[in-house]
C-alpha cells in the first residue's frame, strides 16, 4: 500500500479549496473571475485597502494586468481607486459598499460549505489546526 505524501495531500486540499470557492461564487450569484475574487480578498484584508502593486504581488500578476483588473472591477462598482495619500506614484484601491457586500456574501457561503465538508470528517485537533494556520500563513507569504 502506497502512502500519500504531504505535498499530495496539500495539492488535493488546494484543488478542493478552489472548488469550494468557485461553488460559493456561483451560489452567491456573483460573476467574478478567480483573479477578481482574489483581488477582492486582498483589498478587503486591511482597513487601508491595497495598492495596485500589492494586489499584483498577492495575486501573482504583473502591474499592467493588475491595473486592468482593477479598472474592470471599478467599472462594476466593486472598488474605487485613487492616488495614495502617502505615495502619489501609487494607486490605492478600496472596496466600495457593493464590493464589501459581495465579499462578505461569498465568504459567508464559502464558510458554510467548508463547515459542511468538515462535518463529514474527523474533527481537527488543536495541534493540527495550528499547523494548518502556519501552513496557510506560509502559503500566503510564500515563505
């Protein structure tokens, strides 16, 4: 019997997480690309929004495509963009009321789907939960 490697398990978990997010987007009635969804998450993570360069870095994009992504999201009233008060060379992006509502709705639906999936598994121990959070931080920061 072959054993499953940690990377195989993590790859399977990543595919499942993307599937759950895609389902949550569809069930919440939101038409967003996955890159737009990631940008909404990045922009909404902090009270000051994010600069276009921060968005590009977090979604794995170059500046030019990230700028176009922000422009499309602005056209849909999901975000607003303005020159950064601290660095006038940068553009800072914030969620609009509509963008916040969309983000909250999808996150809530995704959490419901995740809770349902976890209900079909054995509960995670505190040590495993802590390890998952450390891994999630490493994945987000790529360190």
